[in-house]
C-alpha cells in the first residue's frame, strides 16, 4: 500500500496497521507519539492527511492510500513553531508537543491565531506538564509576524530541579526528540506488551504483540468515584478526603534492552511527576532480551499505566484550628515521614486500602496534603471561611488585632520541605496569582513554565480529577479523558512572580539562597488556595466531571 509522507513516496506491507503503527514501526518516523494506546484521546499522534489534522492512532493506514501525510518533520513552518514553543516554555518533556504543533500550525495557515482559537483547538489534546497557558502564548506568537528567539538548547539545571531527573530544553525537545525510550529502540527489535495473565506477549511488531496479548480497548466507566479512606473520629474544624487520581503523564512506560545490556530508562526527558521511578518495564525488557537473545522493546499501553502505575495515596483527615489532628493515608513507604516533615502536629495513621499501587514519589505526596490542611486551619483560626469573605471576615472575634500579611492579601503561603516558598491567590474564575521563591531562578522561562504547570495540576486535583476504583480495588477508568485533567479552555490565566533570592516568606522564616525545586511549593499553595476559595468542601474533587 502506497502513500506520500512528508513529500516522499512510502510503502507499507501490513494494511491492518493503524497509520501511527505504520509511521513509527514500518517507516521509522518518531515525531508522532503513542500516548493513549490507541484511544484517539490525547492528540500526541496528530498528523495532517491532505492538510487536515488526523489522530493517526485510530486511523487505519488503508484509509490514506494515495494520500499525502505530513508529520512535524515535514511541516514547512515547523522551525518557527519550535522556536516559539522553546521561547515561551511551552514544551517541557516534549512528548505531546509535536502533535499540538501540527494541529495549531495547520490552523494558523488561515491567519494569525487568537487565544480563543488556540484553546478551542487544544480540546483535542492533553498536556500534563505546561498548564496550557504557555502553549496558548507560544501559538499566538508563532502565528504572528514578529520574530521569536528561542533560548540556547541543552541541559537545564532548573528543569532538572523541577522535573526530578535530567532534562534538556530547546527546539529539539519541542520537536519530540527529547530521548524517549521507545524512540531509540534498534530497528528489528521484538516488541513485548503485557498479556492478560500477568506475563508478556511478544511479536515482531507492536500490531502482532497486541494481537497475541488479546489487548482489549480500555473504556471510561459510569462507576462513581469513591473516597476509600474514612475520616477519623473527632471534633474537627476542617475535614478533607481525597480519592484515587492518575499522574496522567503522557508517555506510557517504555524501555528496550539488548541481551546482557542495560535497559533504556523510562524517565526520558522528565520525571513523570514521580510516576515512573519504580517502573517494572526496564527489568522486563532486560529479562525478555536475555530470554529471546534479541533486542526487545517492552511497552505499557495506557490501560497498563492506569492499572499498574503508582497513584497518589488517598487520605482522610481532620484538623483543628491549632494545627493538631489526625490524617489517615493509604499505607505507603515514606508517606508518614513526608507528612510529618511539614505538620508535626498531625498524627499519621496508615491503613490498608484495596486498589492500585501507591507511591510517595508522586508530586509532593503527603506533605502537600499536610500543608493544605495547615493552611485551611490557619484561615479557620482567624474566622475566615473562604477567600471570598476574607476581607470582611470577623477575625477580630478571635482576639487578634490584624491578620498575617498573606491572609490579609487573600493569599495562601506554603513552605516546602526543600525550603522553597510560594504564595497563591485563586479566586473563582481566575486569574491565578503566584509568587515563588526557589533561590536563584537560573532560567526564568523554565521556572515560570513549571509553576504554571503545577498550578494547573493543583487546580485539577482539587476540583476535577479522580478515577473510579471499586471496593475490591479494581480500576474502572482506563481512558486518558476519564482522569479529569483540566482542558485548555477550563484553565484560567496564571501570573507568576519570581521572588529574588534571600527574601523570606510572609510571616518570617528562612529564605532559599540556593536553587531548589519551586513548583512543588506552588502546587501545594495553589491547591490550598483553590480549596479555601471554594469554602473548604470536605471531599476532593470538589466539582467532579461525573455524577457521584
């Protein structure tokens, strides 16, 4: 079967394949990415077919016979878009970026884009890293006439601090060439995917391996969300219950290995918010390569990530105005120490909860929940029920002459265990205002991008995110759109002010003088401010995108 790809004639042998499988496995084109495997929901595999955007993972390759397919690599205007995305910090790991640029660049051929144009087009995509706003700004700039100068490419210390692993920045990263494991696998490697019996099915191609595994397409369930941990008994001023949430990193766990070799890391160009630090996929690639005597690509589908990837431990807590209370949390190594690092007045009770695995490696796991509870207790201590009533609250009834500076300004302050601090103000409808002190900025574009991404993650965590897990611990929500991640049109503007080194947090305390992670402090501060702004409802998400 023949068609044209990026201006060159191409021929593929297996007409059963999807267009994405043909592009990646038969033609070796790596800019289209497999993020939802294949649900047609993340947009990472978007290409142009005769000039129109198509999600290639659910497009049978036979449907493009004789037609013209364009990937990011064949997009004439790509260099300008890659420069703009680098200049605005609109690409972090870079996995979702090629598909986003392909769609937006095609749209921009009609004329310069507005923010509303971009937000509407991004409904077809998912990005967990950036929080959307930098993508909107970059797209508006790229579609205009003004020159755009990207920052120098290469390793970024600030990105490494924020992402938790080695990370590069620059146009190559925005092009999807950040070093993702499955992009670097040798030609001719066997492909292994999880089967239905706890093992691995192996084939010469991904299509063969998935057929051998009997892969069943995941679905979104009508099952309601559950809050698996019971609130401790007691008289509490603030109560909080969280449910199961998905890290929602875009690149499913992947690795490859040669016989006797060292498996490729699944972390690639970013830390996946801690979700891949204990991934079993590299060891599977090593064992399978040794067994078969050939290089093996080991790949999780999106359903495997949801079922087997670690989740943020659900909690249930009660706290008093003085900061004392009890927090119950799904039993997880290291989680109790993380909670006590910021809230020594909280007694920690670990409980066994049926469900997917949990990990303290998730973004600010444990200590962010504790910081949120302390912030809520402080507002209640001064008689304030929400940000909306802060200025007029009857805090004087509690025997104080004035409010702390941040509370009087309608802000919430969080100091992280790393020593960074952030303030956040999250009025309903936005815009979100953030100040962050993380020592020397090193790279203001990268720091600001990570902070906006953290604000997006936090707002979604509080208001929308959750997956259905039944009482026996079985996960029912297996599609990437069922996680509740906020879409681009739902994300308010975010203003980030970077505080110079040496400035202490409101209310006093040490100031960070060396570079430290700042986005985790922003994550906790925005979560606390968003919750307080909504009047401290006891269960998250506060506005679930389904009936509960």
